[in-house]
C-alpha cells in the first residue's frame, strides 16, 4: 500500500493547514495510508483530524529540533511521498529527505507570493526566503504552486518550470457544505437585521484591514450596514483603535477565531478580501460555495484567477479605498447570482485537487 506523510509545524488556524488537512482526509478516503507528522500537536484544527489519519506528534518546541526525528521517520517508514507546506517547514523537510537517503518523493507546496511577502517582511529570515527557496527548492521532486501567479514568481526565483505543478487548493468538501448550513449565533446575522459585510483572515499586515475599515466607514455614511472580521492576530489593537478613530466602533465586531466561519459566510451580504498579497484566497471559494457575493483586491496570484478576472466578483486595486467602497455599495444593491457562484466554487473541489495531486505524487 502507498503511504503518504504530511509534515506540518502544527495545526494553526491558517489556510495552508486547512488545505493540508483536506488533502490528508481525501487521500485516506481513497485507501492510501496517511501519516500526519506535527512538530507540535497543537492548534485549533487539532480536534478536526479525521479518524482515518494517523497522527504522529514529534512534540518539539522548535521546528529545527524536529529534523533528526523526521530523518529517523523517513528511514524507518519509507513513505511513498512526503508533502509539506509553508516555507520553514518545506526547507526542513527537504533537508531531512536529502540526509535520510531514501527514495521517498519530496513535494513542497507554496501558498503565497514569496517575492511580495519578502518585500513586506520585517524579519531577516523572511527577507531571505526567496534566496533560500531558489537554492533549496530545486531539491524537491515536485513543487506545487496554488496559483499560476505563484508559479510565475517561483520561476523568477530560479525554480525549474518543469518541476512546478499548479494545483488550486481543495476547498469545496462535503464537510464545508455541511458547515455552511449550520446555524450561527450572532445578533447581526438574525433575519431582518442590516446587511453584514464579512472578512475572514488573520489580523495582519498582509490582509490590509485598514483599507477595509476606511472603505466601510465611507459606505456606512449612506447605508445601514455592519462589518464582522473573523480572525486573530497582532494587529487587533491597531484595528480597534482605527475603528474608534473612524467612528465605526459600534458597527464593527472582531469575534476572533471561530471554529465555523463558513456559517457566517452563508449569512453575510458579501465577503471582502482586501489583501496586499495573496497566494490563493481560500475564503473567496468558501463564500462562493455558499452563493455569497465576493469582492477582492487584484493582489496578483489567486484572487484574480478564482474570480476569472472579474467574471465572478468585483476586483479592485490593492489599497484602493474608494474602489472597495464602491464595490461594497454596488453589491448591496446588485448581489451576484448565487447559482453561478456555487458552480464556480465546484471548480475548486477536493476531488479535482486529489486527481492532480495523485498524478503529481505518482500515488
């Protein structure tokens, strides 16, 4: 029997971790033995590991400390393929495969536009990421990019084009459909309440929530609407202070990380993604699966590809407060056709992604 190993630092509540968990579940359902290797078994997704996945907890406090353990695992278990996500984890996985000296296929997945990310980075290691990627990623048997824009960036960083497979994230699953239909307890999402604008993602610079707050404040002057931002992050206090400054604090809510953001998506008037850069944009597909209108910044890579350059939702320029405000106003009055959005979301199903991953991994 083929054996697939998925290597992650933890099950933090990010999009890449959600994608890897979806893939692990899908492969296990197809009869492939799946080991989920975690540097530290922690994070909000830990409780969502399906019973058909074998969890192996390295129980290390630092990623680099897991390198010897991962080498021993590869030598002992000889998995058919080892797949990882996020750059630090990808590098450790590649080093382990090289040092283990086995025939295990090494597959790294890239979920962000690394060049843009490095330009915005404050940490030295993040600034050096493109250099490290250009040197070490050619060691991989396969590099999976989550969008064509990310793939183009990888080629510019020195990754051979024939090593790269573009595979869109597996977002649409039966679990997602079930969660979209679940009730949500929030007073603003009750019948008869004003329209809710929703954003979902970490409270970090990448998501450019200040532009969203400023755009919302403009629309709020003429429309009775509310804004909910789901997610946690280091920018929370800054955003709360900005909401006070813009005099919209009573019309905005920051519930933090929630286990089922999809139920919120199903009740919202529109989902808005205002990222300064983005590899894919999982939340766009998740909202479209609910038939909810979407607005996104044309931040290279995923969002423009998901929306087919504006066919399935509004695309505005990064940090264009007026453009975001105009798109919100438009969608309040003229929401997108629900069935059309749901049909587009099906292009990003788990089954579609599994077929492509299975071919890339030779499983």
